[in-house]
């Protein structure tokens, strides 16, 4: 009789382990029976319409950057060859002095993604995500 009691305690302990393992797998989105990913139930409405307003606003912010890049003072100064701004070497030793106008395309491209409208877009996205 004591052997049967030990076996039942052992089997109940193993079943508790299996239930715990099944719960852990389901938290990661895996089926406990075969380890394959759990397919979500079909919903009537896809989440795609929720992505349309942020996408449209992001395109508008990017277009704002394209249309206002010529009015950006730092880009204008970096791209003006007549200012003849000479910059200090970038390293100690073998680097030479360089002209600020060499980074014109980089200054203009960075303004496309980092302009005044991107702050409002970031605020919108933080509120939209909640």
C-alpha cells in the first residue's frame, strides 16, 4: 500500500508540473500539445484601419520636411559655399581641416526626419499607442 500512495503523490506532482508547463507555453503563444504556435481566432475587423491615421500623419510630416528644407537655417549655412566655413580636424593627428559644405546633403537629409513637426508626430504616436 505505501508504494501506491507514493506513486499517486508522484503522479499528482508530475501533473502539477505539466499544468505549469502548459500555462508557461500558452503565455508564449505556443500550444502545449505539440509546441506549435497558437493561431489567433479570426476577428471580423482586422487591425489595419488602426494603422491608417498614423501612416497618413507620418507621410504628412515627411512632406512637411521636404517642403520646408530650403527654409532651414542650419541647412542653408551648411550648404552655402560662399560662407567658406572651415571646420577643425575630426581626429588628433593625421586628419585635415574640412569645409562645412561637404556635409550639405547630410544636413538636408537629417532635417527631413528631424524637423519641428516630428515632435507633434511623436506626441500623437504616444497617445495613439494607448
